[in-house]
C-alpha cells in the first residue's frame, strides 16, 4: 500500500462519514436554530425546551434515514473489503 492509496482510502472514509451524518446533524442544527429563535422572541429560557425537540427530530430523522445509511455503509464496506486482495 502506498501513501497515495492510504490517503485516498482515508479521504473516501471521511467523505462517507460526512455524507452519512449530514442529515442527522443538519436537522439537529436547524431545529436548534428554530428553538433558539423562538426562545429569543418569547424570552423563555427553559433548558428542556432546547433539548427535547432536538432529540425528537434527530430520532425521527435517524429512523427515516437508517435504511439509506445502512445500505450506503454496507456498499462502502464491501468495496473496501474487495480492495484487500490488491495488497
């Protein structure tokens, strides 16, 4: 394995990681921003108001995106395992 191959595999791994977590983290970010805006407008400073909606939305997005995440991860792992005999 050369440095270029290792770098390419690492780049692919990081790209796959970012692609798979983006919907989950993005939805948490959007709902957190919406709740923070709501808190600023109404001046309600309840800590559970920020945590519970984010937790619910992240759980819903994770449950909806899980089949796509699992199939993408499975395809990526199969591709990486098929690369092993080349070494």
